[in-house]
C-alpha cells in the first residue's frame, strides 16, 4: 500500500468489490492501512469470486484465495477491525423493475471500525 495513504481515510465503502480480488487478504490489508484509527469500513456484496479457473484463460500463475465470509471477517478482526453490524440483505442486480425477470444477490452487509493498536 502507498505509504502516503496510511491513515488517510475516515471511511471506506466497498460495494460488490471484495470478491474481485485474487487475494482478498491483500484487500483487507490495504483497507486497514488506509483507514485512520477509528475509521469506518462499510461493505455490501456477495462472495462470488471470479478467479478459481483463471489459470485456464490467463497467462499468469497467480492463484486465487477464495475464503468464506466467516474467514474474511476473522482475518479483518485480526487486522484490527471491530464489527459493529453484520447482516444479510437481498440486493437486486442489473434489474428492471418493470420486467418479469429479476437477478438478485444475497449479500453480506457489514460495518466495522478500525481500532487503534494497543500501546507498546
């Protein structure tokens, strides 16, 4: 993460984003790096992941880490996040309210505060 962004943000919102990572742990580390102590992370989205078979169509050996939500949240807690709320919500996606067809995701909605590290 960019050293100039350490502790630069009061709040970061991620929406349908976390599962775009090859390595979701790196995303969590960047969030922890960029948020101020006491900063808020708001997240909404599914964990669908896109990379399990990427070795079949990309010219790279980069592997994907595809964790369940409980593991993602446990790792976030290890990075200093304290979850204030956790819920599941239905989120329409590319839907037309006048159509008979509807695409909807069951998403995790969380808010978490980055706590200050304990004094040495």
